[in-house]
C-alpha cells in the first residue's frame, strides 16, 4: 500500500515555481532596446493610420455639413445637381445608383473569370504556360487608368453595338436590357470596362491563395477517388474562400473609386434609366473629376459631400468583407 501511494505521489506534476524578476519583465512586454523600438514603431504606425482616417472623415464631414445645410433639395433622393444656384439644389440619388450598379456589374463579370484564371494557372496549366499567363496578368495590373479609359473610348465603345443589339433582340423584353440604338456609353459599358480593370487584382490574390492549399489535402482527395474538379470543389475552394472574398473586396474598392476611365466612357446625365443599355447615369468619382475644376465654392462643398458618401460606402464594404471572413475562419489558411 505504501509503495503504491509513493508511486502515485512521484507521478504528480511538479509545483509551479514563481517567476524571477527578469521573467516577469519579459512577460510584461519587450525588454531589449530593439524590441522596444519595434513595438513603438508598430504601435505608432497603427495609431497614425487611425489619426489619418479620422482627419479625412472630419474634413469631409465638416465641408459636407456646410453644403447640406444650404441644400434646398433632398440630398439623398434628389435627381438634380445644381449647387451653384440660389438656393442651392443637389442630390446624390443618380450618383449612388450609378456607382453601385456599375460596380456590381463589374464584380459579376470579373470574379468568376478571375477565379477561373487563378485555378487554371495553379492547377491545370503546365508550369511554363501558367507562368506566361501570370506574367501577362501582372502586366495588366500595371496599366494606368487613363490608358484603360482611352482604350474603352476608342475601341470598346465602337465594338459594343453588336453585343447591345443581341441583348436587345433576346433580352430586351425584360426592359433592363432594352436598347434604343444610341451610342453604347451606358452603365453596362462602364461595368464591362471596370471588370477588365479589376480582373488582375482579383486574379493575382486568388492565385496566391490557391497556391497555399496544403498538398496533402489534394493528395488525400485524389487517393479517395476524387476527380480534379472534385478536388478543387472540396479542397481548394473551401481553403481559399476567405482569400477570394478579400480579393473581391479589393477589386470592388477599385471599381467604386475609379475616376478617369469611367469619365472617358460614360455619357453622364442626372437621370436613372430603366435600361442598363441607355446612355446616361453617373458615379461619385466621375462626377467629382468632371466638375471639380469649374465648380464654385458651394459646388466644391457639394462634391465633397458626395465624396463623404463614397467614403462611407467604402467603409461599409470593407466592414462587410471583414464580417464575412470572420464568419468563415474555419476555411482560412491559418486554421487549415
């Protein structure tokens, strides 16, 4: 009995020893000069970003409050833009509609194509072919916006008559895709151009995410008899879902704020058309770029007020993306 008791006593875990002074200092934070400097720099950088964001928001809110206070129209629902009139009358309904619709069209076109290209490069194409395609995609990401705008105005718009005619012939009965034969400088054209512009961003980020999929996951699925598509559907896409969402939000951010390319392609009017093929509409960035230089002080405040709305929309989009990613942590690469 005594031997058994002694054996159990010997197997008990040792008592925790109190930390010495140096260990307590290390547990509280950085102790070496390099660690303290790095901690201060990283903390200061984070605080600086918050200060800059707060300064931008404060400036926009101050100037927007002045403009909205003098506005005799409904700022959120009015289709009129005449801030230099006496009294001032302007609203953002047309701009908000055009910005959101053109960005959604761009996302609907770009995201499936970008994910398909990323999957082809990482899982289907031979190494040399995949490297060549990736190089071309990287070059597209480096093309300036003004070049995309020139290409859209001189090449894309004249060659869209056939597509618009086909959409009107087969889908014109919906009303949303009806075409009256005008110049194709509409929100659909803007959405197509924006899709081409954000395609490299989404493709590059998705490609890097898909490359991080553990090889053992794919080999295990193949060993169980899965086809190549089943491997992608069950192993690759779940692993890279949060990364694809992040890539899509980066592309959406560029689509929401694109300026010069949209200004060169769109025929702006302050009307909301039932058809996406009819010329007209506008976006926040395009309206600011086209009217800022010739605007009066009241007009500039009105443009800044519209910029505040775009700022809020961007923050909401980023917040929604973070919430979606947080709900799908089990699919992230860090937890795979």
